[in-house]
């Protein structure tokens, strides 16, 4: 019985000693985190939903509804007098409305990477500096005109 108690005490001391040794050994090391672009320098901004009419054969065939999130230089955003999300939303509208790829009935064929790159480049050109670092698509939907509800826009 005395041997079992002695073995239990010995195992406890060995476990606590090894734990203490590891803590002392690790306390001297510091974890170095590399400060990249996505670490505190950028701010995430969500645009309002952009609604773009799609015109086919002289008539509105439907609407594209897109919600974007963009990452921008936090310092530059604070210095702007015009909200950056307005410029990005305008660039989105222009890129979709004027763009040559307008087959929104087959969205799987649409070049989304090209759309976000065009928006980023256009907005940065208007800002005169590289403010927008990345444009992300939160959601994209195409609603044919036949699926719109009558009277959805009633005056309040």
C-alpha cells in the first residue's frame, strides 16, 4: 500500500516538474507576428446593395443586385471628404451596366474576378492613390423582370 502511495506522489512530482520546465523554457520566447496588409492597416467597408438594370432588346429584362465589401487603407478613408463606398458603388454600377459581359442569365460564365479588378482599378484611379486594396462580393443575384412583384415600390 505504501508503495502505491509513493508511486502516486512520484508521478505527481514528475508531471508538475515537467510542466514547470516547459513553462520556464517557453517564457523566454516571444511570438513574432508578421504585420501584413490584412493586419490593422485596412478597414472593411460594406456598400449598399447596388441594383443595376439589364437592358435587352430595348427593354429592361431584369435587375442585378450586388452587395460588395471592400478593404481600404484605414488612414486614407479617414482623410476623405466623400465616403469611399459611394465611389465603389458607382464603379460597380458602371462596370456592370457598361460591361461587355452582360449575360446575367448565365452567371456562372461571368468573370467576377475581372469585375472586382475593374472596380478596384477604377476607384483607385478616381482617388488618385491606391486606397482600395481588395473588393469582395458578398452576394450577387439576377432577378428577371417576370419575377418582380407588382407594386413593390409603393409610396409611404
